C-alpha cells in the first residue's frame, strides 16, 4: 500500500508548492489526481517518485519511507524521454541492465509485442511517431514490473484519437499485473475513463480539495449518461477548487462541446 | 495496351528513371567539388604553356606534380610527412587527453568549473603563438617545445566543446537515469557519454584542425625536417613548387586525418536525428 502522510514541499526559493497532502492508495488501485496548472500535482508525483523528496511529511510504500527513486516505483513522463542513442528494444530493456542477456531479451520482446511494436524493436526512437514513442515509454516503465506506476500527464502531447487509443491500451496492460496506477492529468475524460478514484487538487499551496469515487463498470462508455454525470461532478469540484461559482449552464456547454480538457 | 497496363507503365518509368538519376547524382555530387580547383589549375597550366606567364613564382600544376614525384623518389616527402604526422599525433594525443580529463571534470563538477575555468579562459585569450619563445626557453628547440605548442592548440577547442556538451545534456534524460536508479558511474557511462559524443567528436575534429595549424607554426620556428621545414627550405632556396607541394601535402593529410576521426565516430553516431541531404 502507498501512503502519503502530510506530504509538503517548499522550494529553496520559498515557493510553497504542496501543503500537507495525505491519502492512501491500495495495491492495484487506479487513482487520478486532477487540477489546474500550478496546483502542485506534478510536484506531488515527483515526491512520490523520489525524484524531488518532500520537505515535510513522508511517502511510505509497504512500510518503507521513499526518499529516492525506488525499484518498486516506475514513472512515465509527459514526453516519452526515450534515449535517442538506443534502439527501441534497448530503450525498453533500459531498466533490466542487471538481468542476464537472454532473460532481458525475452522480456523486452514480450513487452514490445504487448504494446504492438514487435516490428519496431530495431529502429531508432527518431523513426517513431509520437504515439509509438509513448508506447515504448510505457513498455520501458512496465518491464521491470513496478508495484506502483506513476504517470505524469502521459498522453497530453498526443492527438485526441491516439490519446483515446492509448488510454484503452493502458488499461489493457494494467490488467496483466494490476500495479497501482497514480495518474496526474488535467483531462477530465481521461481521469474518468481510467480511475477508480479521482482526487481534485487546489493550488497555492497544492492540497487535496475533493475526492470522487468512479463506480462505473469497465470498459467505460465515454458517451453514457453515467459517465456524463461523473464528469459534471468532477467539473463542479474543479470549479469550486478555484472558488468559481459552478454554473450548470456552463458545465453543460463544456460537456456538450466535449471540452473536458480542464486547464 | 489496356488502360491499366498504360497506367502501370507510366508509373513504372519514372521510378526507374529516378533510381538511375539518384545513382548518377551519388557519383556526380562529390565530383562537383573538384570542378572549381581543376578548372583553375587547367587554366593556369594553359596560360603558362602558352607563354603568357613564366610561372616562375606560381608554378603550373605539372611542375608541382613533378616536384612531388621527385620529392617522393628521394624519400624526402615520406620522411617529412612522417615527422610532421608524428608531431601532430603526439601533440593531438596529449592536448586531447588533457582537455578530455579537464573538460569532463569541469563539465561535471560546478566547484571544479568555478576553480579552473576562469584561469583556463584567461589562458585561452593568449594567442598560442605567443607561447613559442617561452616554450623554446623552457623545453629547448627540439621536439618537446613543438609537441607542447600543438597540444596547447588542440587543448582549447576540445576542452570547451566537451565542457559545454556535458553542461547542456538534456536534464530530462538525466532524470530517466535517476528514475532507473543508475549509480554515478552508470549515469556517466549510459547517459552522459553517449549524449556528449556528437559534440565531443566535433570538438576533436576542430582540435585536430588547429593541431595542423600549429605544427606549421612549430616547424617554421626552427626544424630540420618536416613539411613545415619544406616550406622554409622552398622559400630560402627560391623553390615555389616545393612550397606548393608541401601545402598540397598538408591539405591531403589534414583532410585524411579529419576523415579518419569522422569515420571512426560514425558507427556511434548513427542514431543522430540530423538533416541528411545525401
């Protein structure tokens, strides 16, 4: 289980980015953290990843305090961040350097097949499309079999069609080993499609403002009334998080126009 | 012929034509670089042959060619080339090695950079030729002073290139290394080294270019052998063809050594996402 206990972050320049965030995530749960720009959601994710340890409070995974990157935690960034000097297969196997060569090759081949890029094993990252590159990044993060997988707006740079495609694909991959997924996003649709639970953050300093359970069966129909209901609930929460009066007419317009990208 | 057949024939022909054109252009493109020098050389040859110029101070290509052959026949050309080449190799090896160590250290450690870089930048501002009298006093007029001068010339471009490359490694890729818990050594080996390699190779190539510049300066300041000595010898004995022959030899060997570095590095740089016009 992943436990956040009053996690706070103040940068050396005095910026108070996170103010005492506490929550628990069960193994295998999918949690989405949503909020506007600058609400501290990426800071929160980096603190959990051990890349930027918190200045107050603690991140605890299975009873172990996380202060640096950990073997049980994988991360997928907003950009694929593939190493341009390694071919696709070597990028996927990047985290398996200590494994024997044969075992590594086998796991890499299986992962590439799983993300539908078996034929791209020997190409350079520059030869991939944006969606393909992000699939490779997903494979690279999943190959070491992390217990917790952190995703920092992983599909925000992709076009709408590829994004939807990869969201479904991510769920498919998650079902293999069911790691804990903690997703940071500003896309309401994405949060509802993927998550069991949605945390709404409010800024200055970043803290949890609202928590919304998503009790919809998977696969989730983005056009269904139930989906729409949850979406309105999340959008209203986001509005309140910024002290904006929720306007039902505005919400409806947003939902109708599919304007679920909440910045 | 049916309409479909005609369409296929029409589509097939340009494809075939294109492949012939691309093969021809692959052969022709490098040849294009020779057009200007060969035309100028031929024109000069004709002018001298027609008696419009004596060609005494600017000998025509045929005279230079035969001077080349004569120098090669006596073994002088090979000896001088070998001597110059070994000076450049020693100076380049020394300068590049020291620059790699210092450049890597200052690129990696901000403390070392603050400690060393201001002094090195100060030294860089001195025209390297200004060191010659001091090097002769310190190291004598033989090999040591020449090799040191070449090493100084090679040092700065390699040092600056490597330090700059390390400092500009993409922070996001370093973070990937951190996320996968690489040790400091692994971080250098698996992220920093490959990331800086393209810029490092370019700095080695410009360092080598300066090495060739400085070997001439070193040999002009006093040598009894080497291609630079051929230049001085040609000047003192009034043999312009010998001077031009030595210059041509410099050009050929300089270009060849540069090409060797590029060739050696090519397999490691195939991943680069650069514009390729060929």
